[in-house]
């Protein structure tokens, strides 16, 4: 959708643009530390003038701050003349105990008052909703609220208050009481009193909760959420309520680890778009301000569970709010909110409103297409080019609303996603397609017949657990596939690498408990294919794999990668001695029904290779490992020591006795973009994880990178909390590299040999 659009639910209206230019004040954090020393760090410079900016003469809504706006707590903390008075300090609880108890008593009295007659300077009494919709004089009295329910009147008819709306009214009363405490009694916000002590000089263990999945109770996240190493963060909440703030400094949003932010009872007229940088936010209280709308970037905070906006001037909500699929409470009472929003919450609940915003949102404008990035120019036309794509396409059974609740149902459906995936694959026109999470039935019934129209043939293996299931259920098991241009390449050999089965049958490992307890339960696989070019006779090894995802199984990923490279090394030795094809014209590609035979180029003689490292090698896949992992180290450096920390105290035979190594000189294709504006910052993009974990590894002595598919549009991503969506059909993005096979110094023709009866086993 276009930038800045706001629409009421069920009825589209004209856009309302957020006002980003307002008189600036200072922004002071007091949940962690509250004193004037932080003014220099958080001071917000006045923005440039804007004709839409309210002037100093603009009226303040009646009742917003009750009385004494220029006195007491707000003015003290923002440099007013009474700074020198003897006032109770934030942490001096003994000095204000009597005041605290008085406020506490008034707070509870406020909860028993009529919700329609706002207290504490709130706007509820002026919103127009209290008298017409919530006319019951005592919605929380015993007569009107039985078993968590009360009644309101609408059009003269009694309406029952559901538990969710009753909770909203209770929270609204709490907000009004807290506001009154700050504005009338000049005391700090109740939250500051509770949390300040926790945030002052605290110790404890390293807290990685901000990096862990936020979807409580969801065990199979299927993504390697970030485990922070040697990074300590002990506080996750910040209270800046009642500071008289008019604008929030951009410095605040550098605290992207924040989980709770309290900015209530200020003079904020807008929330900056930078609010979307607080991706770990769980609780946001912006009540009792002057907000008229919300920025679309609020939809980036998909972990929000509480969003309290009581007593503002908000009328409409952005569709992007629909991304907040974990939101339990949207506090909108006390706002002149459009009736359809309010009714949705009153009659149902917050989640119903959020889901309606998600599903009814128009399809946003597509991003700028990903552009190819040229790595080498003036490449000799005589060199053979090889283009490779790798992509985890997100298996249908894994694409659930519980994991991807920020994705509209249509965009998450397999019928929609498979066509987008197919479109991207066709546009790539790659020689080799390495796909992960592709189910057996999807391979056979969809991709194979569809891609056959584009000259592709494919090889597929499901994960080993398919062997233990009924045939019908086994069809839905995902695995790995390699498709290849059949008119250009001949498939000479294909091998399945079953990591668990190979590990438990190794003489040096089969007696180790760690193999049975850690490696064997993971049924990940690798796939190795050996091809020959019909035209030039050059040969190439293409491997595809999908490793374990769990961040706690770094040792298992390393063992799986070691087994993959061991088998590539062994097979490459075999392939180096592989005899040449006698007559490539005799190898015909099987035709599908209605398919027309394509003309194939005049074949060249098969090339010979002296040893296993002479053969061009591509190792693709989803490694679920970042560039600081042992998996990356092994593939890029060729060796991992037996003492590597990823092995931990586990025992894996010769791997943990002698280390792991392979003979190939390999590099990740995308390292050529590191340090450039086109650097790839992620291949897997979801709310709590955005890292490069998919790779195209190539042998540097035989292949050269000439072109790469660039990164997604960064501007588009500022309002996209995660994939999949309408324009990115999987939670991973495809990566693609164009190579040339380096010229050989010792090209030799191999004498023709007779295959005999076994030759047919190696034909495509």
C-alpha cells in the first residue's frame, strides 16, 4: 500500500499523513536512570519548520493534563525554575511513602467510579463514547458485572460487556489513576517505582531472551534464532512517562533490545517511524498524549502483546497494525476512534480487530526488483557459463498461522505461494536449481511437470522419515531437489547423503552416545549430483543440503557438514576416473506428453580430470549457520580443529580426535559483495531473525563468479516485518550466482571407451 495510508475498518477513507515535524523537547529515560545528566544524550534537536506543525497557540485538548501543566513533576524534570525545590527523588521511596499510599487509595477508588466520567485528567469524558455506548453508571459493580460480564446500552438496548472489553475498561482506569498521580500529585509513574530498583546495579546471568523466539510454547521454530555470544543485557524496560515530552529523540530507538517502553502522560503528537526498530518490544504504553494516528512502522513490532493508547486523539488505525498477531490488548478507550474499530473490540476482542486489519489490507505495491550485480566484466565469450540458484521454498505444512501470523491468509496459502515461486524460478533461467523443503508430491505433481516446460529435469529425495510412514503420508515429507537444464546437461550420477544413517554406521562413531542422542534424531539429508555438459564435455559436481536448524545443535551441524564433505571428496575421486561418454547423441531426454523434442548442440568430447579437486564443484543449500559458525569455517578454511567450541564436550570419533578437513579450495559466492552497498544482509527474514544462512559455495580453482543476484529493496523492507508476504513467497529468499568455468591448461581428449551394460544406470 502507499506510504502513510490510513483507513477505517470496512470503509476506506482518504489518506492521512503522519506529522513528523513538531516542536522538540528533551527525552529522558527514568526507568533505568532518571537525572539531568542524560539530557545531553537524549536531547532531540528541533526539526525544520513545517506548515502543518501545530504552533504554540494551538489549543490543548481540555482535560488532558487537568491542572498545573507548568508545575510539579513535568516541569521539574524538563528544566523549569522550581528545579531547586526540596522534592522527593525517584528512588527515595521512604520520603514519599505517605504520598504513595494516598495515591494507591485514590487509584482503587478510581476503579469503582463511572468509566464514562473520566478521572485523572483523561479524555474519556470528552470522547463522546462514554455517554452513548458505555452508559451503565457502574460497569464494575456487582449488579452489572457477573462472572466477568456487565452491560452497556446501545440505541436503548442493553448490550452485554464481554470479558475483553471489561479488561480494557479496567486498564483504562489504571491509566487514568497513574496519570493523575503524575500530573496532580507530582509523583513518578507507578512503573518507575516498581522497576527502577530492578534496573539499578542489577547483576544476574546473561539474558538472551531478546534473541529467542517470542512465540511462547512454539517448539519447532524451524529457524536458527540468534544465540548471542559474550553479549550481556540485563535491563529491558524504560519508563519516560510524565516528562512533558513533545518529541522522541532518535537515540531512544538505538535501544533495539527494549521489551517494555512507557511514554505515557507526555505531550507527544506523533510516534516517529523509528518505532519500528524496536523489534523486541512486548509492551508499549503511549496513553495520555496528543497522538492523532500511528505510523505504519508500528507493524514491525510483531512481538507486541500490550499496546495501550488510552486518552489520545486517534481516529483511525493503519492496516499495518494487522501484523501484530501476538497482540492481546489494544487500549483505545478514550479516543475518538472510528465506531467500527471500537465495535470490533467491544463485541469480540483485540485479536479479531487485528486479524481484520491484516486480511482486509490492500496488497502493497511491489518492491523494486532485485538487480543483478556484475562482479567481473569483459568475460571471454569462449568460457562456459553456469548459473546456479538455491532456495528454501518453505514447505506447505510448515507455513502455519501460528508461525507466520503476520502474513495474510492468501499470501500464506500454498496455491498462491507456489505460483510466485515458479515465477521467480522461471525468471532466473538458471542451469541448476537447488531447492530445499520441497515435498515429494509437490515435486512430482507440480514442479516437475511445470518446469519440464522450461527444459528442466529433476532429482529429489525426501527426508528418511518418509520410509517409516504410510505411502500417502510419505508424499508430504519434505526433502531436497536438484533441477537441471536437460538440453544442456546430462546427469551422470546422483547420490543421497543420509547423515544419521552414515554416522551410526561409521566404525569410529557407532559406539558414541552423542551419535545416538544428538545426530541420529535429526533426519537431514544432502544430495550430490554429477553432470556433464552436452556441448563442451566439461563436468561438474552439484551438491544440495538442508542442515539441522536448532541453535543448540551447532555440533550436529558441523558433523553433518563434515559427512557431506567427506562424501563429496570420496565421490569426486571416483568421478575423476569416470570414463567418457561414447556417444552423447544417443542419450535422449525423455519427453513429457505433448512435449516437442528440442534441438541439442553438437556435443563435445568428455573432459578428463587428474584428481578430485580438478572437477568444478558447487555446494549449495540451507546451512542454518551464520558466518561465525564452525560450518562456515570448515567450508571456507578447509579445516576445523578437534577442540573447536562447537563440538563442546561431545564425542564424534575421528572428528573430535583429529579434527575435520576437506581438500577443496572453496568460497561463498556472496563474499564478493561484502563491504559494498549491495552486501547481502540476510537470506532468512522473519521478525526475530534476519541472517545469511543459505550459501552457494564454489571451488575457486575451477570456477569464477561473474554475476550475483542482488539484495531485496531496503526501502521496501522498512515496513515489512518478515517473510513470506505477497511479494516474497517464502521465509527465505533465493540467491543466485553466475559462474564461468576457468580455462584449463591441459585440455586432453580421452580415448573413447565402451560403457557396457552398466552405462544406462548413469544416464538421465
